[in-house]
C-alpha cells in the first residue's frame, strides 16, 4: 500500500508540474517593432491661369500674365523662389513689371524673388497656392511699327522659373541654404 501511495504521490506531483508549466505558458509575452521609413518629397506646379496664349504686343495695352506656384500635396515644407528672365529686347517694348508685395527680391539679385508675405520670408506648406508673382505686363505707349523692327518672338520673351527647396535641414529651418541653392539653380 505504501508503494501505491508513493506512486500516487509521484503521479500527482507530475500532474501538478505539468499543470503548473502549462499555466506558466499562458503568461508569456513577445514584442516586435518594425520601423518603416519613407523618403521626403518636394514638388511644385507653375501655372499662368490668366495668360492668353499668343497675346499680342499692342501699344498701351496690358496683357494678363500671372505666374503662380503651388507646393503640391505630399511635399515637405519649403521656401519658394521665382525668377523673371527677360529674353532678347523684350523690355524695349514693355513697362517695368510690378511684382506682388508677397514676393521679396533676393539679396544680390535683380531677377530672383522669394515668397515673403508681409516682407518676412515664409515657409510654405503642402497644398498651398501662392499669390502670383505679378498679374500683368504693360506694353509701352507710343510704340509704332518702326519700334518693332528687329522684334523676334523666338528671342524677345519673358520666361518665369520656379524653384522650391526644403525648409528644414537637420531638423531646423535653414533659409540660407535654400537661398544659396536657388542662386545656383536659377543663375
């Protein structure tokens, strides 16, 4: 009977040990972290919604021309620059262009502007359409047929260029780097 009691005690101990180990298995834990990275993006659109293609230079008239930049959705915060390039002798036929007050001339340049609402260089966020750089060009009064001698549509033109540069570099706003890049990209 003693052997049976020992066998029963051993069997109960084994059953308790298995039950205890089974219970401990329910108290386990496991964690995992996966880091997913994306690459930043910067994209702009440049349009002239008011410009009519094949506009004619008629003395004393104003031609709608409204170069407008939009920082497209999904873009990083950016500084936006625009450049006016006068080709050939176009300024012999046009009045001086009146640039919108939301744009400020970049230091040391006569053709490059940065978006600066209220005179302060502004960081532009994704999805933002900026005010036009200017709204029209005026054709000088008093021009006659002889004034247009040598005019060339292929050379006498205005080209507008836009450039965007990320605003944050190494986690901090960095206008100087953006301006220097604009000066290189829009010489």
